[in-house]
C-alpha cells in the first residue's frame, strides 16, 4: 500500500470515524446537561427570541463600531483568514470535484492561480495571527497547547495545498498524500480542541441571541 | 474556612447547555480585554475577562466537560487547589463589575459576565467572598432581608420621617395595593429623598400603592456576593410581600443589579412565573409620561445621562430614560458610547463595597470623567443610586465640578400640579 493509498483509504476512514464520533460525543455531552427554565416574563415573543438568536449568528461576525479602534488588527486578520480558508475549500477545483464525487453537487470553481494567491494570503494571515498570539500579552496569557496545535493542524493543509499546486519539492502523488494526511490530522483533532468552534460558534451565538432577546438586552 | 472542592462543585452544579457552550467555545482571541475598563485602564492582562474564570474553566473541564474522564485520566486538568481561587479573588470580585461589555464584544457569543456570576457562586461556596464585601452585611441581610440590618419598626419610622420631612403622604404596610415600590440600601443610607420622590410620583398618578416593610429592600447584596441562599431569601421575601397585597406591579428602585434579580431571576428562584409585572422606575416613568398618567413641566437645561449597565445593556431599558429626558425638555448631550455600549461607573457588581478596590475604581472613573468633560455639561443624570454614589465618590476624589443627580428626583421635582 502506497502512502497515497493509505491516505485515501484507511487513513481517511479512521479520520472520518474519529471526527464524527468525537463531534457527536462532545455535542451530546453539552446538550444533555440539565436546562434551567426561564420563568421571568420575556420582553419578546417566542418568534422574537428565535429571530434574536438567528440575528446574532450573523451580527457577531463583526464588532460594534465603538470597539473597532482597539481590535481592528484582530478583526481584519481573523476575517482574512476565515474568508480565505472558505474560498480555498469551496472554490478550489479539486475540492469541488471531491464534493461532487461524494454528494453529486457541483459548482464552478476559481482558477488555480487565484486559489494559490488566496492560499498565500491566508497563510500569511495565519502567520501574523500566530505572532500576535505569541507576542500580545493578553493572548499569550490565554493561550494553551490547544491554540498552537489547532493552528498547526489548519496551517499544514494550506501549506501542503500550495506545495501541491506547484509540485515543487516532491512528486504529485507524494504531495497529494501529504496534503490528504494533513487534512486528516485536522479532522482527527477537530472534535477535541478549539477547532470545534467551527460548529460551536453558531450554537453559542444563537443561545446568547435568544437569551438576550428575552431581556431586550443589547446584541 | 475555605472549601475549594465545594466551591468548584458549586460552580459547575448549575451548569446548563448555554454555560457549557460558552465554556467550550472560547477561541482565546482576547478581544474581551479590550472592552473591559480594568484592562483598558491598566493594560494588565490579568484583567482579561475570560481569564478571570480560568480556575473555574479548569474545574468544568475536569468535572463536567465532554472529555472530563480524559482530563482526569491523563491529568490534563488537575484539581483546583486552594491557592488558585484565593489568588483569583481580586479578579472575580475586585475587578469585575459584571457590566457585560465583554459579553457585548465576544465574537463567539459568550456571556462572560454571566460566567463570572456563576464563578462567584463557587467562590462563595468555597468561603472566598472578600470579607469587607460581605462580612456583617450578609449576616444582617440573612437575618432581616436588609443589608443594613434594619428592622421592620425602624423602616416604618424611617419612611414616615422621610414623608414628613418632604411633605409627602407615605403609604406603609397597607393590606392591598396595585404597586409595591422597593428601595435600594444606598437610597436608605445616602439618598433618602429618592423614596420621597417615588411616593410623590405614585401619589401624583393616583395609584394604589404601599411600601411593604416585609419586602422592602431589593438591594440583594447576596446576589453580587455569589451567595445563592441569601439571594433567594431576599428575593422570595420581596415576592411574598408583593403577593400578599395582590400587587399588579413590583416597582424596582434606581438600582441596576436589583432589577436584574427581580426582573429576570426572581421567577426562576420562586419556581413559577410571577403574578405581577416587574418594572424599573424609569420604565414606569416613561410609560406614565407616554400614556398621560404622569404630567411633567419642562425643566430646560443641558445635561448628560449615564446608563446603568444592568438597566440598559443587560436589561433592555435603554430607551426609557431618554423618553423621560425628552419630555422634560432636557437638552441631552450623550456620552461617547452612550446607551448599550456605555462604560460602567466602576462600582457595579458590588465592587463599590470593596475597600481595596478603590484604586481600580478610580481608574475606571477616569473614563467616565473624560467622557462627561467632553460633553461640556455640568450635570450627569442616572437611574441607579449605585452608579450615582460611585460617580459622586469618584468626583469628590478628583475635585470634580459636576453634579451627579437622580432622574427619578428630577421627575418628582417637575410634576405638574
């Protein structure tokens, strides 16, 4: 079995299994905790609270204007990273092909050159975010091994993706295998660390949105 | 005596999905620091809001998190030791107003202020409440329902004395009434005229109302201390009194945290929806002015308004004071960040009670001082006597030439005959 065969076969199966089982376990453990009823009179109807939850999923993507001067670099860098990462996954032709093979759904991709450029910008934003984490006193204090490991598991697929596009330092098969394996590493780590925020962000924002709508509090 | 294990159990015992989501979702971006006045003014990273609950997150991961067994098995989240929460005391109490600005900036939607409140439950159950924060006050609140330990007879006499002094008819302990006003301990101690103002306005409205000495002081120091037993005791006392006289409205004083407790938590404490509305005084005033039950004269002047965090940002009553000020013809010069993003006075969350927190409060006050001075006005109105007292103290410390005044009293002084 070649490295590529392993990556495409048992490697992928094991990574998928761990990712799905881990996510289900983590979400179930959170959702099964005892709920406290809210008996205080709500300022909004049930529909209003649901609307508040949905609205907050979107509105918290950007901070209020008053906060911008103090957090502009953090917001810009993280937005560049998240948007770039989404473009790479959703608009890269090989990724669309993979999604098509699994789901039968397809859409037009962006030219390879643009994806490579976006990957480069995304990678640069990640390096800047890493330096920020290591140098900013607040982030240094908050950071744990999870932060750095999560960073690494996202950085490697982008890096190997760029290398793969140019086929520079090794052959196509080897680079493709490394790229898939790096993605599998990210999949394996996802349920256990802060990468899980990719899904939790929606639940967390929605929960706060519902709760704040109940009080008519600022969102 | 401290019991850290009990404290950690206390913290995680009332964890639901929302709090767990908050614990699980933090990406350590550090933005909450930039919304916190204590970090902004000191640049000390220890004051980062989410960092303040670090030992409690450790307890969560070890005791109830999805992978708690893994954390325990491999020692990834060691037991919280006694030294840790003790060290954290000044972060959870002295340097957090539970003002919720951090919750407003968090991109993950984590209500950090709420987590700090839960952390205070743990601190209290561990026996780690700062002594000068609670101390004798708590004992008195437990015994009498009032942080100042006032007896029923003393309260009754005090209320009638205030009525006589201000020429206002006081209704005390009447068997039935539609509106039951409550007061804050700070009003009792420092601003007794606010009680006369409430009476004057309710009389002007022709309302059926009465103070109840058995459910009078809504201040609830236990709430901000993290003492769940004391908090519930005070809350249930007020509910009992309001129910006993068939109240339709429980009227909360110019006080932020007491509103939070009675408006949002009281029903949960009692286990059933309340059979009356809970209104903060500014909400009643705005309603009364809007529907004509309260008629006011114009009181033209330039002034600014300080929002109490628990009433505006956290409580949804941001519009009410502005309706009142407009009706009074006040030329309102809003503070920078006015309304929902307003900065706390620095004394909220019981911080005003902690003597050693004075330097921190003074630094927080500098933000408010700069903002008020930028408006160029001489008077700051507010609807929270805790804020009023903190701003008064801060102003005196720097020889400030601004007047901090009560919006309630402004209305009472300008009622139409």
